[in-house]
């Protein structure tokens, strides 16, 4: 999944999450948490939007990666369990 801002407005992907509960992925801009902004896409489409996401394709479920801007290094982190 991604956000309306990434898909429709061209915002950059600055956060990637590999969800532990259902093994899905999220490619977001970090500007919204509103459910109305969620869009479902294939991983292939995320790579077309930003090929650098392949560099974090090894994230294990329950891990994420973020960066401050396009071109910055991805910083990987474990997502705290609730």
C-alpha cells in the first residue's frame, strides 16, 4: 500500500514498512496517517515510482526503513511490538 499523496501527487517515498501481521508492505511519504489517503498498489508499482526501494527489499517482517529525502541513505529499524 501507499498513500494518495505518493500515488496521485508525486510525493516521495520516505518510509517503507514490512508489516509483521500480514506480510504486506507500505511505501509512504510520512505526511499522513489518514485511512482516506491509503491506496493499494503492487510492489512492482512501488519500484516504478522509486527504484531505490529495492535496496530495502530485504527488510524482515516487523522492520521498516526511512530517509529524510530522496537520495538520502535508507535507515533500517525494528518496529517496536505493541
